[in-house]
C-alpha cells in the first residue's frame, strides 16, 4: 500500500492537478491519495465563517468567488461531454454550504462545530474533482469522505479534535483494505461518534495520511510539497537556509510544536503527548526515486 498526500499548493490550478495525475498514475497500485483543499480555499472559508455574523455581503462575495473558481477548474480539466454530472455534484455541495452559511447568519451564532463543518467543504470539493478527473484516466477510482474513517472525541475548539486511534484503525482497514486500487480521501476532516463533523487543524491532511499509513501498514507515505524538505529556518524568510537531512521523531515533534509548517504536531491523545505519527517524504518537481 502506498499513501500520497497533496497539499493545497499542489492542487492550486489545473496545471498542478494534471501533474498530480501523472504522479499518481506513475505510482502504481494500490494507492490512497489524501488531499487538502485547493490553495487558499480553507482560508477563504474561514474568512466566510468569521464574517457571516457581521458582514453577510462579504460572505456572499467569498462564496461566489469559491463557486466560480471550482467551476472554472472543472471546465479546464474535464471535457464538455463528461462534466455535467460532476458539476451537478459540486453544485449540490455548494448549495449545502450556502444553506449552512445562511442558517448561521439567521441564528446569529457560529459555533465551533459550525466552523469545522464550513471548513470541511474545501476538501470535499477538491477530493471530488480530483477523483472524477482521475477516473477518466484510471480504472476503479473512487473517493471517500474521511468522516467515515476517522473517529474523534468531541471538541471545544475548531480543528482541535482528538482521534480515537484504535477505532479509527478498524474503520480504515474495513473501508480500504478490501480490493482498494485507487482511492481519494479527504484530508483534515473527521467526525465524532454522533456523526458531527470535527477538524484536525492546520496541516491536518498530513495527519490523515499518517493515520491511514499506520492503519494499512503502508510501505511508505509521500507528502508532496512545494519545498524540498525541512529547513533550518523558514525559507520564505531565509532563502539560503539549508535542509535538514536527518531528524529523530523527538526533534521533529519539537519543530512541529514551534510551528514548523512542514509536519503536523498532533499527538494521538491527551495521555500520550509524546507519541505522534509523522510522514517525512517531501518532494518537489522532479521527484527523486522512491527508496
């Protein structure tokens, strides 16, 4: 089993997604692909959630922008004769999102759960578009909402859900082990035992990929990024910062704690704060040979 995770910048436009298609098809089978939302979409959804109570016009502008962007992406990726069903599915998701935003505006309260629910639409859009696009080029490609896989405790803050690991592993194995060839999974999202949407936070798709890899005993996990790895400093601030060739898990977790953006810092649960899963294979174009 091979796990590949693609972040927002790897899915920023049709050109980037065509490159993702090439990488996925080259990787062979079986493979599970974890996706984030398109570049910048999660931020926009968060802006919509913040403005919905005080400035609904701004929320509507954000909604219209996201709607147009995703439909434009479909037009660029999918031939006209094949796109109607995908457009219909994406439109249903946008209708649901619009209803949620309108409802929050009416009740004048945006709870932590509402924020997690609003944010989850970004990955649902991207996963459905990518899976549909890949299905035109590969056999037996499906997509799966991670809320059916990752079980969490309830949460008091958006993006702070704590995973129930044994139960999550059981769900992942039940859903993905039987005859999986190519499956696209939504990153960052989960659900509690009542089916209420919860979030895994920033870089949560990395955490999703690591949970899948551990549960499925994957040979390796690739985290595809637009940087070459983990640097000694933020390369946006220090352009000549060198990469770190080797790290222990403890060193990596310390970097994550201090907000190194390349990995996810989340521990499994409150009782095991020093035990986290990490995936370190981070490549740019062209990729190196897999070990």
